[in-house]
């Protein structure tokens, strides 16, 4: 196994797990990140740090590579959908929805089918409700500060070679982060901070919640019950249990990406908006071929942070599903695969069915053969099934469903 997979999966884990699944970790990190990036964040417009969709460039410049990604993604069990209906005899159906834990308005706007399921739900369930209570977050961090900071004589820089230290210090200074101010921070904390685009920081400073928190907050405002599947401390302990060398390499490699992180995140957003939950890993493995070397501790990472959590989520979700009418929102990367939450719920005896997205453009998308292809919709102007956000962006329109409609329905 080459280092291409190591860095690919690790970068994905930074952006999908750390920014994604570890809610408390991510939100707590903003308290640090906002201190160091406030000036930069204030200067950025909401979408000024949006990167390039690397798949769109790949489709133009290297279609064979894109075909390889699609082929690998298609082989993954239970990919290609964000919304799943969960049936159990004798109770109202529940729904499982894959999220991306960002405040990007493209992400926080639920697709129509998910919106309908959410509105009809009596219970809204997210990964952890700890993020909804600032006092719980503060108490958790105070209870076990060693999960996020070095509490002995160790520093980040004492764990780096001279060459790595120089590179890390230069990368931090380029981001206007004084190296001394983060010397006691655990590497996964810093890696997440530097992997967070300035526009996401700006939205957070303005009070915009990530999708999962928004779902829970809106549910509370509507008088609905809100539940959680995990505790934030459990999540942090799992992350902290991984080898320090693994995390240090991840920090160095994340910093090496530089501004490419914006492109990586934008591509992930596009995959998410298209419902291509099984394409995240294939994209990273194919798109970053220049990295090579030993895989390191990824197997341990995958077991503790992905598979083990999938089992915890599926087991704890049953308590809500058995009551009926639950809307369960977890990170989209936890849905697909033979050890994904969808498969685990099926193994537990539930009838779990994919909910096909409604067409974005008037008319029956199934009539044009688009319905069977996740993430596609019919465009009358081009006369074929298209990937909405990619097409809108390529034609100079807003990178959204509205931009897609404006192009496809325009003269």
C-alpha cells in the first residue's frame, strides 16, 4: 500500500472526520482558530476561499482518471444516496440522512426529500448533543485537557525533525499563526485548524451553525425531541488513542497541501451535493498520486474512528428507530460500505431503502434515464443528464441548484 492512500485517506479524515464527525472537537477548535485567523477571516467574503472542483478539471483534462474514480465508487455497497428510509413493522418509518459538518449554505440547505422527512419527524438525532450546550463543551475540555493539549514538557516542535520544524513554522507563519501560540496543541487540533478555510471561519464568527447543529437547533425551536448517538469525550478519546507519530505525519502532510486544501474541500462538497458518498476515498486515492511511502497507522485509525463508530451509531440509533418517526443525521462517510450504518441497520433486521432525490429541473428525470444515476438531473439545454453543480460552475452560473436551473431553463 503506497503513501498515496495514506495521505489521501488522512486528508479526507481531517476534513470529513475532524471537521465532520468529531463535532465537539471541531467546534472547540474554532475557539483557537478564531484567535489566530480572525483578521484573515474578517477580510474574506463568504465564498472567497472556495476552491476549484478537482473532478470538473479531471473531467476536462483526464477523463480516464475520473472514470477510474467512478468505477471504484460504484463498487461500494450502499453508495450514491444521502437519504435512506428505515422501516420497521408497527411503527412509523424513520430516516437516515448523511451530513457534511460545515456551515456552507449549499450544505445546510436540505434537499427536498430530506426536508420533508425532517419536517415530519418527531425525533431528530445527531451524532452528539454536546455541541448544543456551551457549558458541556467547556466542562468536557476542562475534564480532560490532555486530549487536546500537551500537559507535560512535550511540544509539537519537540516531536519534529529540524527540517520538519522549519517547514511547519513557515507554513504557520504564512497563515498568520504564531508558532509559539500553538506549541502545546496536540497535532490533530492544529491539523484541523489549518485545514479549515477562512470563509468557514468567517461564517462561524458570524454565528452560522454546521448542518448537524442547525438540524438540532431548529428541531428544539419547533418543540421536537433531540437525541444523540455518541458523547464528545468518547470521540476525542478515540482520536487521542492513535499513535502520536501518525498524527504528526498527518499534520506535516496537511500543511504541505497549502491552498490545495480549498480545492480538496470544494471537491468533497461537490461529491456530497451530488450524493456520491462512496466516491470520497476513490477521489483522494486517485487525485493525489505524487505522494508515496508507508501507510503507517491508517488501519488502526479506520478501525477506531470509522468502523467502531459505525457500530456504535447503528446500535444506539435502534432506540430511536424503534419508537418511530426519527430523523437520524450522521456524517455521510458513515453510510456506505459493508460496515456502514446502512448495512448494519439492515443486518439488525430493519428494511432500509434508498430515497431517490427529486429532479432539480421540471419534468420527469426518470423519463430521461437520470433517476438511476445518483447526483444527475436532466438539463433541457444540453439534452442530457448532467451533474447540476458541476455544470452550473462550468457555465459561469452560481454553483447551486438555482444556478443549474438558470442555465438549463434559460434561453
